[in-house]
C-alpha cells in the first residue's frame, strides 16, 4: 500500500466512532510507521532559526523553509523595540481588546498599517488566523455568503465553519467557476469574495483584477488575505492589491505579522465604519487576550524598517526568481510561483519525504507538503526565500538540489 493510500485510510480511522473517544488515538500508528523509516518530516525541533542559515541537530543548514521573508526577526531595531516594550509594559496582556486589553501601542500600529496600505482604518488581532475568523464571524451572518477560493488559507475555511452565513468554494483561480457561482447568488444575500493574494503552498498570485471585475458586476465585496504578499510584492512591499494597482477596489485586506513583519499577530484593514463593526462583532477580538506588547512593538518596528528599506522586498523576489529559474533548469517542476514561495513538485508522498530527507542530510531545509494538503500524487517541497539570502547561500542550495536530482533523476524526469 503506497503512502497516499495509507493516509486516506488514516483519515477514515480518525473519523471512526465508538464509545471510547480516545480509542482512535490509541489505534493511530501511521506517524510511528513513518518515523521508524527516518522519513517523518514534521515537528522537527531546530536548535536555532535566525535567518538564511539555521542550526539543526548541531549542524548548519540553509533555511529554505522560513516565512521570515524580509529577514527582520533578528534586526537590531526590531529586537530593541520588543525588549523596550517588555521593560515598559510587561510580558503580556490580561484581557481582550474589548475590555481591558487595548493600549495606545495597539492603536499606533493600527494607524500605521492603515496609512501604509492606503485604508481608512485597521484592526490588530492576536494572530493572523484570528484576523480571518474575526472578520468572517462579524460580517457573514445568516443573510450573507462567503465565496472562497478552494486553495485559500485554512484560517479562511475555518472562519467559514464558524460564521452563520453560507460558504461556497470555487475552483482555484478559476474565473469561469467564480462567475458561475456569483451569477447564482440570490439578491437578498450579501456576497463577499475572499481570495489569497499569494497562495501559501503554490506561491501563485490571485488574478485579482478579474476577480474584482466579476465581483463588481454583482455588487459583491472583496477581501484579500495578503499574508504572503505583504513585504514581498507591490510598491514598497505593500502587497498584491498594490501590485495590481487595485488597492482602492479591494474592500478588506487581511494580513499577518508572522511573515514579513517578524512577530506574531494579524490585522484587517478597510473602511473605518466596517473596521469599527468588526471590532464589536468579531468573536476572536472579544474572547481572546490581546496582542502582547513585545509582539506589537516588534511588528511596529519591522514595518518601520520595511518603509525605510523597501529594497528588501525587491531582494526577496529576486532571490526566489533566480532559484525558480535554476531549479527549472535542473528538471524540477516549480509551477507558477511569482513571489517568495517556490514549490518543488515531486509526486508521491513517500518520494517527497525521501527527497526532503536527502536534502536535509546534505544541508538544505525545506517543507514537505503531501496529501491531503495537496491532491494525491502532487506532493511537493515548499521552498521560500528571504531578503537575507545571499548568492553563496543560494548557489550552495542549488548545488545540493543538483546532487539530489542526479540521485532521483529517473523519477523526476
């Protein structure tokens, strides 16, 4: 039985019932089986992960698996801002933003994000995941519908499960499917079309101008999750909406601080009245402790660095484009990536794990992604690139990819 089939049977096992709720956990041994082969790739503890080079089991590895796109997690100004915030405000908040957890520190960051993105206002959440849940639970009530790209981030799909309104998925970047769905939305329902700006696994962009055109035809509002676009594409790293020059046509921009902005947290930016509404009806805003002072200050400082050094965004894409071109030349399949993420499409899940292991043993850290996160037979290595990768890092990584291609060349061709 191949691994994809085993994973399918594992999914069935997870869903099985019985009086003892824990029995499925006691019976589940797929990870144990994979771990026994030395091929289990997840929850791997790093010794250090400071930027373009990480330390894994005492050895240096070139980090091609990080979302630290601008390389700011160790920037002196970002570190200093976080340290000073702890000294002044302490280590955490003791309540939600709704009650006692709002600080001027949060509002200053919200104002800066709104100005940076050209929106009236912004709202900061404790995580980017919660930002999507908060926006959706606030806006998509019983008389509304969210139309979401199938490949959109899991937080969007989870937010759709929590909201009271209807959810309809359309085929990834399929404009015909989107148009068909929009044409069937009843007049008494308020539609929101929600897409990623840059898709987190494939690295491809949303065809945003056409999404906007189709949405406007039926009066649908538009939201873009730009977690992987912010700091990477568009003028000054302002993201996908600005990249297309459509920032005034997008109603809501959702983002995270855990990628380019070197922290934890998330935000929603848009019209002041809409943000005010989300603030009072988004459940994660009301029922979660607010973003810690250190994380807020770090994101604020990282945004300052991005605005002062917009060339960092250019370097991210330059590095990713160079690696994509060179990987293609070696015979790897890299899809339609156009941002910081370059998928290396392998195929069967166990082969994906084997190539991941070979790369790691030789000094390159990547992220394997297999079914059900991708379709059966479409296992991939998700590689991503930083502004702080230099030519030496990339050339060394490419040489290791070349060695692995020679080992598995017959399978990859």
